[in-house]
């Protein structure tokens, strides 16, 4: 990853577009879920999608763009998918307890080094964009989690002359 990030006067940005999830696990009594996704980079929450009501196939198309810091290497991108539980929200308000939580629907993990190897960046100069679409099956967080489905996202690298403002 260092070879292409070491060019001087070049600003690099990482674009993550959480497009959709498909065939999610049912979490609500009506046979559907109210899914949303949380994006983490190196364990830190960076963004949340909108909650999509009553669906197992949410379409978000929510893009997040981050500057790539040359001094700090990014290691892991994670996206966790949850079912928003309105009933539990009401219970939290009534009982003033934080023990109620949304239902886990699955997660994906993308090692950043592996991701960057899929981009052909060695021959690129300044002012380029390169995007790939990824479809990843959702993973369990604990052995007893009921997880199915996949998440689709578009990940991109954008480079531009650091002396020009966009």
C-alpha cells in the first residue's frame, strides 16, 4: 500500500458506497426486518445508513468518502448490519435501561491491504479514480447468531493533485 501512497502532492481518498443487502435473516414477528448498516474503520464507527423499514433486501446507496492519511495505515473495514427494533426502543424509554438492543443480522470484514491489492495502482498517476463492486456474504459474530444474506458495496480510490482544490 505504501508504493502508491508515497507520491508527493497527491491526495488520496477512499470511497465506500454501501449499496444494498440481500436475503437477510428475518428478525421481526412480521417475517421481515428493519435493517441498517454501521461502517467501522479500524474498530471506530465512521457512518450509519438509514433504517429501511420492513424488508429483507434493503437498498441504501449511501456513500462515505474518507481522506487516506499517509501517516496512519488503515487496517480493517467492517460493516455490521442490524435490525432496528422499535419495540425495544420503547422499552428502553419506559424502563430507562440500556440492556435492550437491536438484533444483529451479520457483518463483513475487509482487510484494507487485501483490498488495495485488487486495485491496479502501480501505473496510475495523479487525477484518477478506480472503483470495484464487492458482494460479500454476511458472517456471524457469535456461534449462535442466525445470519444469512450478503451485502453489496462499491469501494473506490480517488487520487488528485494535492495542489488543486476540488
